[in-house]
C-alpha cells in the first residue's frame, strides 16, 4: 500500500514539474518598424515568419532584372552572436560547405528558410539522427523562466546581388512577448 501511495505521489509531482512548450512574438525594428515582419522598397518585398528552429521568409523581386541571394555571406545574429546559415535544399552534413546563390527572376518570389548551421547536430542511438536546436529555449516549467528574453534581438543579414552590385539588407527583430503554445491534437490538423 505504501508503495502505491509513493508511486502515485511521484507521478503527480512529475506531472506538475513537466516542462511546457512556449513560443515567442517578434517585431521588426529595422529597417522599418513592423509587427507583421514585412519590409518593402523599390527593389524587394520580404516577409518573415519566425519558426522554432528556422527563420522562414518570402522574397519578391520587384525589379525588371534578376537578383541573387548570396547565401555564403548571409547570417543570423542572436543576442549579438553571428551564425552562418543554411537554407532549404542544403543537406545537414554539407551545411558548412560553400552555398551557391539563388537567382530570383524579375517579378518572381522565392520562399526559403534560414537555419543557423551551429544549431544542427547528429545524435547517435535508437532515437538518433540529425536534430535542430531551437533559436531560443522553447521548454520551461513556467513562463517566468523565459520572460527575461523579452527584448532580446535577432538579426537577419541577407546580401542581395543585382548585376555587379551587392545590396546589404540587415533586418533587426526583437522578442516582444512569450506565450505558452496550445497543444495541437493530430485530429484537428487533418479534419
């Protein structure tokens, strides 16, 4: 009987200290202020979506000539520390090799993702394989453990080549809030 009570108490305690999942709300602060994370000028329109491990974006070429995204020089800066990035199509084991530019024809859009190469690792074992670390911590027992990250910066540097000229685009974002993620039931996704 004592064993059953102790096991029950341990089960209840483990449920109460179990980590919960959280996500972040970002705002763009440079080159323009935008809660929608969108920048537009005469040459490009770019919108961002901050994922858990990657920064997703859509880039529209407004010019009447092609432009190229220079992946080799692109980077992400998290809280002042710069990281090289890989984009869609880069194999994990080749993430640190040279990446060729992507050409965006006039009037066309590309959708891509930036993944800091230092956030990729290989884990051995039964549940091993390639893994991606989150950009910021996503698990905690309480939201208060992550609130100190509000105000933390995340910058995205994307050099864009037009003809023989490189245009340096630096997008600065800050975390404006942290919230607990809603549990998603698989049936909700497919129904």
